[in-house]
C-alpha cells in the first residue's frame, strides 16, 4: 500500500493516483454509485492494479449484495448513510513499514 495522502489535483488540474487508504475509504461511494465519473475511473483503475484493494472491494461488494437480499425493501433512516460513511472513513487503518539503511554500516 502506498503513503497516506488524499489525491489532489496537480498544477495542471490532473489528479494523482489515489492511494490505498483513499480507495478503501471510498469503496462504498463506488459501490453505491455516489461518485462522479472521474472519481469512479480513478478508483476502478487503482482497484484493478492493487490485489489488496481488489480483495476489499470484492468483500464489500458481496456484503452489499447480502444486505440487499436480506434487507431488501427496508428504508434506512435519513442521515444514516452519512453517519456510516464518516465512521467507515475514521475506521480505515493503513500500516506502513519504512526501512532506513545506514550507508555507513
């Protein structure tokens, strides 16, 4: 997984590729079709190239389908999706290991 920075446009208005933490935080936006075409393309491109994010995407997709089958037709209270989205973003954890090699050793 890459460093923990959110994609932002560079000087030319082109977005950097999203890192894993940004992709994982936005999986439900992708699954629920709640992101614009550019964001969708960036997320899908990353997921296709990253086995770890693809695995998370597949699990979330299966979970969404299961919830749809078991709870189909029931309407969630207003604001629940927003509260869940905030909690999901807060719960995403990325572990990164950095190794520094001392050239004098």
